[in-house]
C-alpha cells in the first residue's frame, strides 16, 4: 500500500529551548529564512506524501498561520512590486494539504501520534519529528518509503551514535541485512551506555503500520513518564517485523540550542547569497 499520509509532531513543550519556547513554537525557529517545520513538510512532499497532519498544542498557532494564506500580506507585497516574495508566500499555502490536531495534554510522542488515529485510518503512514533536520538528497523519508515497499513492515531511521550518547536515543538491537537495512530484534528507549545493545540510535523519521494504534493504546508510560513510541514499537514487534534504515548523511538535532546553531551555520555557509560573507566573517573572528 502506498504511503500517502504523514504525521508531523509539534506539540512538545520544547523545554530545552526555554525561554524562547514560552511564546514561540520550537518548530518555527528559523533555519535561513524558513522555519524548521517547513523542512519536514518539504521532505514529506519530496517523498510522495499527499496529506499531512500536524499535531499541535496550546501556543502553537504560529504554525497554522504560517501555512495559511495571508491576503493582507499578499496585497501589500503586490502594491510594493515585491513579486519574488509574493510568489514565495503564495506557494507556501499551496504546498500540500495540511490539517491540524491538538494534543490536549503532552503525554509523550506515542500519545501525540495516537491523536492522529482517525486522520490516518487503516493505512501505513509516515511520522516526521521536525526538530530533526536531515540533510539528504533524495530525502531520508524517500529511502524509508522504498524499504517499506520492499518489506511492507514498519521502518525506523537509525544513525551510528557514540555509545555514551545512548541515553538520548531509542536504541535497536539489529540483525544486519545489507549496507543500509537491519531487521530490528528489539528496541530500548534511552538505555544507559552499558545496557545499549548497539550504537544504532533512532532518529525522528518513521514509517508505521496502522497496527501501531492498538498497541499504543495499551502502552504504559515509560521514560520521563511519557508514552514512548519506542515502547509501543517493542510491543508491535511481538506481532510483526520492524526494519531499520541506516543513514550516514548529516543530521542536526535542532531541538537543542547547540544542534540548532550547527544547522544554522552549516546551512548558512552553503547559502549562495551570503555563504561566502559568513565564511569570511567566521575566519576573521576565529583568528
Ligand atoms: P522531544 O523529546 O523533543 O520533546 O519530543 P519536546 O517537548 O519537543 O522538547 P524538550 O525535550 O522539552 O526540549 C520529540 C517530538 O515529539 C513531539 C515534539 O513536538 C517533538 O516533535 N511531542 C513530544 C509531542 O508532539 N507531544 C508530546 O507530548 C511530546
């Protein structure tokens, strides 16, 4: 079955980015002139997704406004003759079908995805965490869709991490099939380094079969007392196989100040308009 729908989870508090996230959704932090969430939306579109649901929460209205039309702004830009900006602004609201569901209590990533159950129905779907920016062409999600088509099972994205960082990730126990593909034998959420069964950490891209919803409904709160997707996947594994797609492209955890800064610098340095100026500035200030 084709992967047509995607869930983008954006309801978290973003505590690692306080105080700005008190009044500004983390997903709207800029990377160049676009907010983080737009990279996830574009990755989904470029991977064949036709409909997106964004899971939001109180204080996240800026996301809805961003993907909506703004007739006042369009009128203003038209009058000023700013045709380039006008076209870019108009394009935003036509990118893809986006709708929104509010997660009324932030009970964890697993719970956030469960709120999308009626939107998804009985078909496999993608999940993207917008604070994970993956710099890959074709997009990482597209590779995962290909793996789904091969095995017709859930697929998680994994990356080699330093073992000491295991407490920041879901870690898989793999049975390696090929360069990029592993069968998942088990999953553990944020283990201590000594307990980590590999150095393959899960990052924020998933293809899930719809059976995950029934499983999620009985998943008990785990680490941080949240309903963890990793724990739900461990339960799903009792019913069906799960695969992992290992990627080696650059990934930025833009949900942390240092990860976001690295992404801003890396994208900035490659920007055709101001990359060279930024490089010269950094060279000078690093002396
Ligand atoms: P994080 O672990 O990054 O949590 O969530 P967070 O709240 O966004 O940020 P910190 O840890 O407080 O700094 C991973 C993903 O799950 C979503 C987040 O929006 C992010 O995309 N999420 C998390 C929800 O949608 N709802 C939740 O209840 C928890």
